[in-house]
């Protein structure tokens, strides 16, 4: 503090003080950005683990019971109160089906989760009801589910597919690149640009190449 004309006057910051403040701000920003990057990388890892883990669970169920979870003709009487599928090797229903009651045989995409939970291959409730059959959320807050592809209307797939939605552009691109070819409309992993949360895949054709703009969200599907 300086004395000018008998009065106290506040001096300005020195260059050293300003430099220290700038360094501290830089360190804080660097920490925030690094933290955000770590969170993004963790979500990418979780999405990839979902695909790999659920594929393994499905194949393990198939190996044990000689049937696909959700499509299993013998789910009942194997588990009292369970609902059986029709055994045709495909899934009726959509991946994003959310039920309010016990599923019927026509809801094989929901039975998929119930059968896996009853068999102990994935965690979750097993008592008859919507909670046991509804699809779970992924790390980005979207849904994870299965359905049977019908060609162009489901990203070009005609096989059974496992889908996950509401993925931010960076996460979708990284997951596709690490699991497949990084191209939205070819390979075993394909994507669509979402117009809204958890879209109906049967109503959309694969289109719009990946664009990382910080706002795009994608639905990603992997053939089973």
C-alpha cells in the first residue's frame, strides 16, 4: 500500500502476482479438461464392455440352454412364472420397448432381459413384472437392447442386433473405431444420427456420416 497526499492508495498487481494467478488458472483449467477426458474415456470403455459382456452373456445362455434368451421355448417351465419365446431364432419387438406389466410372448426383446436375469448372466430383478424385463441404461443414459434387423430400415442389418443409444458423438465414434472400422454404415458396428432420444430403428435408414460437433448423438448397433 502506498501513501499519496496523506491518504492510503491501493497499488496494482505486480507482474509476478499476475503470472502466479495465470498459472493457477491454467492448472485449474487443465485439471478440469483432464477430468472431463477421463470421464469420456470411462464411458467409451463402458459402452464397449456392454457390447462385449452382453454378447458373451447371450452366447453363454445359448450354450447352456441351447436357445436364445428371450426366444427360449423352455423358459417356462424352467422358471415358474416366466414367459417363453417362440423359438424361431429371431426377436419380436423393438429394443426400446418399455413395459408397465409382465411381458407376453410377443415381447421377446423384453424377455431377452428377463431370461438373462433369471439365468444369472446379468444383474437385475427376476420376479415377474416390468422391472425384470425392461432394458437397462448405458453409461450415457440411453437404452441397451436387442431386436432383429429387417434390412435397410435397421441400419442394413438382417441379423439379430444389440443396440445402445444416446451416445455423444465422440463416444460413438471412438466405440465404432475401437470395435470395428469407424465407419457409420459398414462393418459389424453401424450407427444412425439420432433425431431424438432412444429412436425407433425400424423408422430410420442408416445415414449421416459421423460428425463430431459436440451436440450430435448416435444410436450404435452391433450384429450378434
